[in-house]
């Protein structure tokens, strides 16, 4: 049997105790930081922003599919899809069937108050683009384009 020279890759027998302790210490610090971020509502603002963005895009699709105006009423407590701009909401059904399609704003998140109209052609008929801001642990926004109604 041939012996490998010292320092060779095949000569090493494993990790030293100091190396193992260092790796365990680094992993435990990283996991403690990660758990703290998830426990404090990490990504709650991003999640609500994405839900609201999807709801607004859905409103535009419903307006085009049904050839009638659809309104997204956004207030500090909720966002609702309706067929009318004011008064009692005549609700638009959500993809899962609930009427009206409503999103409740989570605690600690604020959203700009707005009423967004999409015509039967999917257009946003206001004078210019509308920027909707969602603020929580970060500030995120999306834009509803004038004329085309494109939401991005």
C-alpha cells in the first residue's frame, strides 16, 4: 500500500475541531437573523402590493371581457371591485366566486386612496397615469397608464 505525502488532498483525515466550531457559529448567527426577519412580517408589504396589483389587472380584464366599466375602489381599509364608482357597491366577482372581490389592507400597511376606472375597452380615461403607492416595511408602487389602461 502506497502512502500519500503530507499536504496532499488524499492525506487529509477531516476537519479540525476549530473549523467545525467556526462553521456552527456562523450558521447559528445567520439562522437567528433569518428567523427574526420572518417573524417581523418580512415581505408583508410585498405580498399585499402583489395582491393589489393582481386585483387591478383583473379589474381591467373583467372590463374588457364584459364590455362595461369596472371600478377599483381603494380606501385605507380595503380595496373593492365594483361596477359603480360611488354609493353602494354593485360587486364584481373574484376568480374564486366571492362577490364583491375585496382585499383587506393588513395592519401596518398604508395604501394611497384612489378610484380607478377601466372602460369596456380596458382604458383608464383619466387625464394622466395614476401611481398607486403601498407603504409598510418598504414603499412599493405600480402605475396605471393613461389611455391604454396598462398596469405595471
